[in-house]
C-alpha cells in the first residue's frame, strides 16, 4: 500500500532525482523522508566548483547592497543575474551555484546548514532559502517563499509557501502561501491557497505516527510525516491534512476539507460535507493547560 510505485510513475514522468528513491534501506515512501537530507548533501558535494576564483568573503564581496557574514563561495554563470539582499554563513565553506539564464533578485540565502544550487532559467524573487537545497530548471520561487533545509524542487514549478524536508517533483504548482513539511509531492501536484500539511501530532509527543491500513494500525516509525501526494493529485484552498496523509495518483481534495490521516485513492475525490455529516466533535480535556 505504501510502495513507491503506488504513488510515482518514473517511467511515465521521469525525475532527475529518482535515485533518491532507490537508496539502500528504502522499501516504501515513508523511508524516503529520512534520506532527503543525506541525498541533498551528497548531490551538492558532487557539484564541480572552482573556489579559487570565486571565493567570496565579507570584506570583499561583489554586491555592495548585500549584507554578508562568514565565508562562502558563489558561482554565477555568465548569463545569470544575482542580486541578493543577504548571505549568511557560519564560517564553513558553503556555496551558492546560480546556473545559466537564472535571475535572483533580493532574498536571503542561509548557508549555515548547507549549500544551495539553483538550476537553469529559474527566477528567485525575494525568498528566504536555507541549505541544503536543490532547485531545478525553469522554476519560479515567488516573494515570501521560505525554503528550509533538505528540500528538492524539480523543474517547471511555482513555489510561494514554506517547505521543509520535502521533495517537489516536476511541473508542480504551489503558488500561494501554504506549508509542506516532511512531504513528497509527485508529478504535477498542486496545493491551493492556504492549504496546509500538518506533519506532527497536535500534542507534539515523541511517539511515531500511526495510520490505519486495512483496518489495522501501521506504525510509520517517524514522529513527523506531512503528506505524500501521488502524481497529479491536488489539495484545494484552505484544506488541512493530518500528519500521515497519503494521496495516491489522481486524488483531489475539495476546498475547506480536513483530511484524516490514512490512505486515499487512486482517482478519488474527497469532499467536505458538514451539513450532512458534521466535522467537529467536542470533548472535555482531562488536564487543564495550567496544570
């Protein structure tokens, strides 16, 4: 039920970072979440740099309006434009790679956790990006986007919200304020405005998230899981998914829906109908907040 092929068709929709899903120890989509960080680091370590000519330090940077701290390397291809507001480093040798025909205007680039790679013909507009991050080709990252550590974005995507420990594959559309943490979004997936994927139990306990499969509880082994979206699945505006929500390909969630943790699809439509079924249950807390 949670195998990778149940959610993503890499033959039909090729993905440059398919190798992430074939790493040792991965048997299902949940296992992938723990490998995003190590994969990002290994991929970035293999990027060819010529740091002797591109070393940039606080006392002599090439952007007079940019506030910088620490040591870092910036590689800007000849046809690219790079005009950041701020670059942060803690003294380790991180890098920012800006590929051909890419345009970066404004924004903060935080290298304290890792490096940042931006692919060809992408536009980054006033975002805050914390490495390690891999951004593919022909993407638009809109003003106000907050891309935290361990994020992979494919090609031809639009991003505006907050992402953390997340993979977004090709042709995806997350153009409005939203949250994706500890999540994987397949080909041509979409979040509407203000949609949110909760990734931890509301009481924040240390226990791992459990979901029901075939009437039985399945322990995911992870404290944090957001949403796994199969190819071409969508979540409507102002909808919220519980931690551990799995949408198989072609599944669509209507606006203003609360999605319980579990597995849905493929090719289902999830609707919120409070007048028929009700969505709120009220119970007394056994322990007061001040106790």
